[in-house]
C-alpha cells in the first residue's frame, strides 16, 4: 500500500481490519476531513450561541453562565478519567494485533468506570453548589449548577462511547454526536427556553438536553460502526486500561484546568461583567482555533501503531505532515483574528475594556501552538502519558502563579498573558522531550510555505484595513472586506510557493464527496494491548 492510498470509512462499508491497517496519508486526510467538517459545524453553531446569549440573558448573568459551563466542562472531563483516550489506544492496539473481540471488552469496561466516577462527581457538585456560589459571588450560581450536573455523567460516558471509532480511524461517530448534534440541540433549546423567560435556568437546562440527545446519537453511530463480536480476549481489560488511563486522567484534568483556570480566577478577582467580556474573547479565539484539533484527532492512532511497530521514520513523516496541515489550516484564521478581532469585539457594543489586547495576545499564543504541531499526542499515544501529565501540571502551576500576580492589576490582559506563557512554554518542553525520545521534530519540509503566506497576507490585509478606514468605510463592511482579501492573498501565495505532495492529497480529499481507493492488506503487528 502506498502512502497515497487508503481505505474508506467503515461506516461506508469498509472492514475494520482494513481501517486499522491503513496508515496512509489518504487515511489521515479522510479523518482530517471528517474532523474539519465537524469543527466547522461545531464552531458555527457555537458562534451562533455566543452571539445569541447576550440578547437572551442579562449581561451580568452571562458571566455566571460562563462560570457554570466552565465547572461542568471540567467535571465531565474529570469524570471521564482519561478512559476515552485509553479506549482509543487499546482499540488501535487490539485491531492491529487482530484481536477485535478485545475492543468490545475494553469499551464495556471503560463505560462502566466512567459512569460510576462521573455520577459520583455529579453528586458531589450538587452538594457543593451553594458553597461554590459563594466563591463566585452569585446567588444564581447554585441553582444553575445543580441543574447542569445532570449532564456530567452523560457527557463523560459519551466521550468513551465514541472512542472505538477514533481507534479504528473512523471519526464520524464523534463528529456527528459531539460536534454536530450537541451544539445544534443546545443552540435550539437555549433559544426556546431562555427566550421563554427562563434565562440562566433555561440555558443550563438546554445544556443538559443537548447532552442527552447527543448521547443517543452517539449510541446509534456506535451501532453503525459494527464492531466485530468474535471471541473476547481472555486478558483482563480493567487493569491495563486503568494503568494507562490514570495518568491520562491527570493530564486531561490539568489540560482542562489550563483552559479554564484564568476564567475561574477572574471570577474570583473581578466582576461578572469582566468575566463575561473575557468569555467573549475566549470563545472568539476558540472559534479560530477549532481546526487545531482537525488533524490531531486522527493522528493519535497513527502514533500508537507506528511506535509499537518501531517505524520511527514513518512516524517522523506523519508528524511533519500533521504539523504542516495543522498550521496550513489554522494560521490564516488566527492571523485574521489579530487583524479583525478588535473590530469584531466593537460590534457587541458592550463594556469590553482591555479585551481587545487580550484577544491579540491569545491569538499569538495559539499560532505558536499550531506551529509546534501535535507533539503532545506523540507523547500520550506512544504511552508517555505520565510525562505529558508532568508537563501539563507544570503549565497549570505556572499559569496560576502568573494569574495571581498579573490578574489583580491587569484583569483580562493579565489572564491572557498568563495563559499565553503557559501555552508556549509547555509546547517548547514537549518538543524537546519528543526529540530526546524519538529524534524527531514537528518542523519538516514545506512548513515555511504557509508561514510565509500568512505573513504576506497579514501585511496585505493590514494595508487594506488602513485604506478602508481612511476612506471612512463602516466597521462592519471593513471586517468583511479585509477577511475576504486576506484569505484570497493567503491562498494565492500558498499556490505560488508550490503545494507539497501530501498537501495535494488533503486538498483532493477535502474537495471530493467521496474518495475511493484500493483496500490495504491488514498487517498484524502481534502487539500486546
């Protein structure tokens, strides 16, 4: 099988053994396409909710909503115990060794443990809700949190439920249930309940409803995946799964803390209004950085199988391709956010203060994150999750320390700088570790091309922005014209510099409705899951 060939999704009729054995560029491109579609839909629906919320909920209450969602997101992540990542890894290993019956065994074990842990966590949050409401200085917090905790076990088990699909490199179960159904239902339910006068309670209830509907869809997608029944492995599932997932749980917890700690600390130091303004900044950046996960999701099983087989040369090539694709897709959005983001914030006509500076700071940090590629996944999916846990823990400690120093005096800007330093620092550490372990880096041939294209488009976009402002064009039209011009220049420079062969595979996959390719021959690696 050549690197340009690959299997189609099992949901389209392909055998799971062929999907597992397929380590081609085409396979990675197909997974990236599914993730990209999911990310685009998820971000568009999230943007719709983000725009609608200030009109459905009082601005002060909006800050409380963001705090509740932060706690619920953290709780559902903690409740998963890293078992979703563990199921992905053991699915890839079991499929690679031909032991397909073991996949079902691992899934059942993971679902049971995630259900128990997340339910216990939901009960603890329900009890602690009044105390947490006092911490965040809000009388409405406790009621909204007690309603929202119903979603915690649902979301935790959903992450495990769709994990086998990722393990066999079929992204559609996760895409349809988590990235499409959940935000669509949340937007619709929030609009109905909040507009009906329920305000914060309606928004929290909509969060729960969307989680339940997405779980049902996830179950249907799992059934469509048609995991082989076969003979179950005699080996126990719980022990190896827990040993791998325990450090992953800590890693995911610290990673989620890093994502939300600035918002939570800002709620303790500053007013709900300032928290709401920072929440808007974070969600704008999240909308631009959604494509960062496009390649990473499909990249994980490649790492597991290639490291197990000892094929570090192919791992280096796949890492270079994944990094270039990540930067190629995310760089234009992040640079464009630096150009038009401050003006976009002005359209909300709210007291956003220094939010514009914070937006630019975070965009720069995530641009550096994209440039380093998915090096963190190389560590985790190769079995080095303890090392990644230590990295994330150090980043959280550093971020908290910087927040405590900067946030009282600088507010939103202090929170943004603290998060940015943590993002850049942890990625530099990961790059050094991956080099020492495997003698590979994310910087491969052709990575300079999207970097040059982004820089050239930024200069051109800034120039057009100044010209339009000088001519007195309104802020709304300026944002649209600059965005279109920037993207056109970026695409033109990219084509002029020459498209890499692997990038052509990605482009062909993205523009075709369905790509057909020869079925690869399954390769049994003989590994122990």
